[in-house]
C-alpha cells in the first residue's frame, strides 16, 4: 500500500550566470551578469526558495576554470563559504554543498562540513563528487587525473573517514557542567585510528556533533562505481533522467547495489530528479516562456559545442556546421568523453559507437536524453510531479534556476497546487534540520 504520509521534496540549484542547459543566462537583462559571484543574488534565490518551503539549496562546483564552458564554470564562489553566508540569512532551508573527495583531505572536509552544520543549526548536506578533468588534477600538482576506479575507491574511503570523524564525539560528550567543572566526558570520545589505502587519520575531530548529528550525504554517480558509492553511502541520490522509465531504471540499479553494499542502519535513499521548470497561468503563456528560454540559451548549439569539446574535436567558428558532425564516433572519442565529462556522456557515446552513429546522430540522441524541461500550467506541472512521485520515479525534484522570475512564478503558482493535493508541506517544522525536512533518520549505526 502507498504511504500517504510521504510528501514530495523540492530543492533549488542556482546556476547564476549560466551553467549546463542555461549557458547564456547572463544575457538576460533582468538578471545581474555577475550572478555566479554575486552573493546578494544567491541570497534572493534562497529567500524565494525558503518562502516556497523548499527542502534545500544545492550548490554544484568544480575545482578548475573551464574557460571554454558556460560562465558558471569559469567563475563562481566556493560552496561552503557561500553556504555559510546564506545560513545567516535563512532560518529553515537546507544548505547542500559540493566538495570533491579527490582533492580534499577527509579531516579538513569533515571539519568544514561540520562547521557549516553548526553555523546553520543542523541544515548542512555534502554532495560527494570525485571530479573529472586533467586541468583539475594539474591544479593540485598531479600530471593527470586518477583512474576512474581509483577516484571512486578513494571517495568510498573518504566518506568512511569523514563519517568516523563526525562521530568522534557522542551526542552527550560535552556536559559543560559549571557546577562540577566538567567540560568534556572523556568516555564519550572515540579515536578514528584509520589506516587505509589512501588515508591515515588518527582523530578525533576537533568539533562535536551538530543539532542533526551530522550532515546529509548526497551523491549523483551513474557509472558502476558511482552507483555503488551511492548505494553504500548516500541519503539522497541526485539524478538527471529524461523520463519516468529512465528514472525507475536508475533507481532499480541503485536498489540492487544497495542489497549487497548498503549498511543495514541506513534507510533507503531518496531519489531527486534534476529539472528546469517553466510555468505560466495558461498553456499559451507557459509555451511562450519556453520558446523564449530556448531562444535565449540556444541549447542545441551549446550542446554540440560541449560534446565536441569533450572529445577534443574542433567545433570551428560555428559548431552547428562543423564538419566533425559527419564523422563517426570512435573508441578514442568515448575515452576522451569519459576523461573530460564523465560517464553521463561516455555512456551515450559508447552506445553510438556500438551502433555506428556519426556525431550528428549521437548528439541528436543525447539532446533527447539531456535535460528534463517541464513546461505547463501549475496544474499540468503538478500532474507531472504527482505522476513521478506516485510511480516511485522520484521522491522530489531539484530545480535548476538562473531566472528569478521563472522561479518566483513556480513558488507562487505551482507550490500552492502541490499543497492543495496534499503532496507538499504547508509550513516548516519547529527547529528544522535538513534530516528532519527530508525525513531521514540519524546516520549513526546502533551500538
């Protein structure tokens, strides 16, 4: 039987001056051209989200400047510093930051994330990534990036160490009893004493537990090692499916991996689908806004350019007319795509290699599977959300936002319709934590 107590979850991913799918957001005269490094812009997006009772703000990140990419990948703020700023201006909404396990040591990572959790009153989340790109590796003194399997093995160990550090102190480790003079209960302290393949960490961490115990773990891997990492560690899986069938298939992959690899004390992960949502009071208004969105961002041209860059082929002055589009996809193209973009692209190109696609055919297929854009009236969007939610294709959605007007209209028009259907909360709970908002129990294993 369906659990009627379940409610839909919503997150927002601000993409500032333009990221993948909204690359030319900075050309919108209603938005600041420097939105990606404009703290006030992020603060306003967070305020709109909090007014809409959203679960969290989600900040993506990379550790190199992709000068050939979208503006948001050239210049943007470090997530945890920005989220600490947003914590001061918000009260209830969760704050999720992307931090790489490949280029961060677990001790510093654990301390920074737990500090954000304390600053925000238990609203922090960590999006675990392994990072791709040779330039990222060279920024950290490596001649080339580590092998895919190595990065994920390091990530699994990193999460293990970070969580052990977060659990260095029991919840009651600090009595701070002035009458007895006891600040710390030494029996409630746990050494980590981790000696693994990648890390040696003694512990304990030099900061105690937060209101929610420890930050929520997010993960978004699609490759076999990525699926296993999510199955082993994640509280929330962030995916980019193009339809319910693809979403259910990905959920099944993670669920199958979880049977073998997920610790028994962890509840099943939530699945959140990344989308762009465009609404209007009428179908005509919604469709007009969609056409305007496509014209502004010229998504076909941007996708062609991105794929050709990823496989290190010359896109020329006009990617749409590049002669490379009539070339067959090769094994070397697949290898380069995996190195520069990761499995989301290499998996599709591998399929195209096997069936003998040329690049124009491969990119046409990718465009159909690339980014889910939902367009319609509030009732139509709510219908789609409910279909995904009831079918198990998604427990919620993460909205990519670079246009505050479109986002505000979603909050003012679609959220009330979701509430009317009993799909979404009507208020925040008292002393909201991110775990509380998402309905995720404590991550600590039972003694």
